[in-house]
């Protein structure tokens, strides 16, 4: 799902009507209907007070009020205007369809009227005062009403964004600011920055379609920032064939563990299995290997030479060819320690590993001040997929940038590190950032403070690896485009499949198509080399784009499983293994929500 600004939202609405012929009144009807359905899904109420402004947000409120009245709710509409002549455009048309009480509030003294005070005691207040067009400062009767709403005893549902909030807000709202303190938010078409970054409510936040075409939304958005919803996760999930076997779903190798830290590698391994990987092997120091083997019978283990401190020895490099053979994804770092000899082992292995890699924890600390060494070189190959999963402290050690500065510039610095290292960067924390080497960014909206405990990062590494492992690739480690109609039973990357994909998504497709036609006529070998070079570059970009999408999926599922664990055990009591055990429920939630009209940013 795209993140769009208020200006882009207005452009989308205009284009929906002018270019696609969908009347603006239809968009408003759809939006208001969604509000009524969302309210009934999330709140138990009988009385409703819809507080409406003069513009389109108020029009959405009029529709919602009408729909809730038709559903048998007792509804009162408060309108912040002198009369019908004050209403603008479609809002005036929707007001004419109301067949229920409406009270006009022209100035502050009207707020003291008994009928107004009584209406604000309703079970549910629908905030339809100011929408995405609002820009500070807040003033007049709207400000006074917002203060009253925040003192009201009932639930509050905000339409689009809570009134008093700038939709383009890209940081947490000021605690002392005047805005509606809502218990839930229902928005439309796409996410707005304030809904993602504003910390506006502890309750559910969802987006519903009002009728604008998806292609139009993508065309109008320029932020290059997206979020993943359950619908998106389900869209890239592939049903398992009845005759599938474990080899179809990849083999994850976890390299980690040390004396006293065997659990980190074991949790990463179990998380990879719960995420769907077919096989998982954990390579750990030989003295630690029995502990990991006893952790779960599903995990295979490999003992490695160790140092005197019980960490992986540099001698383990002699085992690398055997260890890496047949592995889909390698996780390196969980519990591996900061022993200098072990760190040298990590650096050497990363420099030659051509398999997809997830580098975490002390695997990242091995590159302290040397992030450039994480960039895949020519020996590894241009199609290598690497994922870095730092928390802000590890990001600071990698880049030399203070932690505070990283937290203040999470998107910019994640994107910068991804580009410099040609890796996908997962900067953990509230609203985890996933940045790909091509400049794209995903913002994760799942997760909760209960996940701020030891082991949750190890679980994330395993889930990322498990998701990536299921997207098979050819012998030279190129991630797959699925072409079952052409190659039943195989998942392979071919030039034709890449070209078909970029023909739709890439601006240079026409140039490649022209060169291909010219080559067919001339058989010029120079043209062939040029086409091959362009196709390889496009293949690399497409692979990384698809990989980043699946990495974002893994982060989303990790946070969603954490949210489910918090609902079961509480944020204080939940632990990292609870996240692993809730992965099944997370997959089920995605499957159920994929067919819902609501895409949740927060539950």
C-alpha cells in the first residue's frame, strides 16, 4: 500500500472523477458506508453523535450517520456551521439525504446548549470535522469542539485523520497539541504519513477503498515509501502443491551460537521453520551443538571448531563449501559473540558466500566501521541478496553515526546504507524501516513494545530467512519468477519472464523492445551484448525488488505474531518464543484480512 500526501490524495480524487468517470458523490457514499461498517465492527454502541464540518470530511460523516441510522442506531448529527448555505459541494448534497436530527453550531455559546451536551454523551462520537485538507493552526469553533470531544465519555472514531492533525505529519504528534484523541481511525484509498508516523491512537487504524483505481494511486504517489498490509502479504503467498516436499521450500543454514548464547541460534532456526522453510541446519561451536540439538528435534545441527572461549573458530572456514552446499539462505550472527577470531571468520565467510544471506547481531558487529565490506563483490555475483537487520545501536557501529541521529533520520540513513552496501537494510524499532538497494522503502506497522526483549531480533532473522528460502532460485542463485504455465514444477528466472515483468513496470522497457526488434532484423552481435547487459541489470533490479517485498512480508509477519502474542500474554509477560509460536495465527490473520474491505495499519 502506498503512503500518499494530502495533495496527492486530492489529485487522486480529481483524477478518479475526471479521468475514470466515477462521480465524487459515489466516492463519498463509499467512504461513509465504510465508516459505518468499521464502527459496527469495532465498537459496541447504541447511540451515536456525528460531529461534522462543512467540507468533504463532514460529507463522509453525513453518509456514516445515515447508514448507522438505517442500521437501527440512535443518531444525532452536530454540524459546525450556521446553516445549509455554509456547506460546501458534495457535503451539501449528502446533507439533503439525511432524515434524522441535525443541530447547527454557529459559535461557542451553542456548545452549552443542553441538547448539544447530551449528544456528546453518546456511546460513540464520529469525528468528521476536518479531513486531510487541514493545515495548522487550529482555530475557532472547531478547536472548542475538539476540546469537548476529548472530554466526552464515549468512544471516538475519527474519519480519515483525527481533526486537528496535519495528514502530512511525519513524526509523533505533539503531546500538548489540540487534536481529537480517537479510539480508532478509518481512512480511505491509501495511508497518509500521519497515520503511519503520528502515534495518533492505541486503537485500530484501517484504510478502505472509496473507489479510486489502484493504478491511479501508484501513479500519483511520489514518496517511494510503502507499507505492507495483510492483503499484500497474501497476494505474494503461493499455495503449496498437494505433492510438495520439504525440498520445495528451501534449506536455511543458521551460523551462530556460542557458550552461554545457544538459544539465539536455536530461536532463529525454529523461527525459520515456523515461517515455512523446508529444512533448517544450525552450525554452532561443537561444545554448544548438543544444547541446540536438544532444543528441538526438527533442527539439524553441525558442530564447528571452536575457540577457547566457546565461539566459532577461524578453522571453521575449512568447512564452508560443505556447509553452504545446497543451502538457500544463510543466517549469520545470532549469539555468535564478539570474539575477534570469530569476527574474522564472519568477515571471511561473508566475503565469499554467494547464497542469500541474513546478517544480524554480532554478525553485523564484525563489520564495525567497515560497512562497505558488506557489499557483494564480483566473486559473489551481481544477483546476491543480502539482508542486514540492525537495531539502532548496531546501525551506529556500522556507520559511525550516533544513535540519536539515526533515530531522527531512520528512513534517510537506512536508504543510504542500503545503496552504499547494495543490501536490503531492516532498521529495527518502532515503525521498522526496510530499505532496498534501488531506493525503495517499506515501513512496517505491526509490532508492539512487548517485543523489546532479548531474542526477538533472532526470531526476526529466522523469519526473514524462512520466507526468502521459499522463493526458490536456480543453481547460480538467481531468485525466481514463477512460470508454472511454462515450466510445471519448476521455479526459474528466464530473460523472457523478466522482460514481461519489466514491460509493465519499467520505463526502459520500450528501449529494450526496440533493440530486440532491431537485433531480429540485423543479428548484430553488438546489439545482442547491449540487450544482454540491459536485461541483466533489469534482472538484478527486479530480483532485489521482489526480495525486498518478501523481506517486508517477513518483518510484517514477525510484528503481527508479536501483536498476537501480546494479546494472549500481555506486553510485559510475552517472550521471544511466544512470537515463534504465534506465527501460525499470524498467517491465518493475513488470510482472513485479505478478503476484508479494511486494510489495517494497526489493530
